[in-house]
C-alpha cells in the first residue's frame, strides 16, 4: 500500500508521520482493495489543525474524510475512525448486493 503524508502551513515531524502511517496501515482490514492512502495536515491562523485522509481503492473508488481539532494526533485518530466506519459500511453494502441474486 502506498502511503503519502503532506503538510500545509505545518511541519510534519517524523513522529506524526509514523503515527499516521501506523493508524492508516490498518485500513485494508476494513476494505481489501485499498491501495493508496494520502494524509494532508493543514494548520490555520487560529491554531486549528485540519486533517484530510484520502483512501483510494481499485476501480476508481475514493473515500475522503476531513477532521478539524486543536491536536494533530487527535485529528488523525478521529479521521481514521470515520474512514474505518465508511469502509466497513461500503464493504457491507457490496457484500449484501453480492448475496441478493435474481430468481
């Protein structure tokens, strides 16, 4: 799985990079076809941190989650949790469609 992290108006430390990579590495567990994850961390003038996590899968499936908080680690946690929920829901939907067949 390809992992990319970038920062806008904020310096991405090695600790944040490792933390984000560790958290997002578990995403294929929820949806098998994830092959690329991109994390974008942005800081505004008021000190809020916004984190955007973009997961790309096979067949042009894209999942995007955005979270805003005061702490980068908290942002990453919440964003990954939201994305896990999104992926789990998508996998259930695909599984249900696969098992409902015609007569």
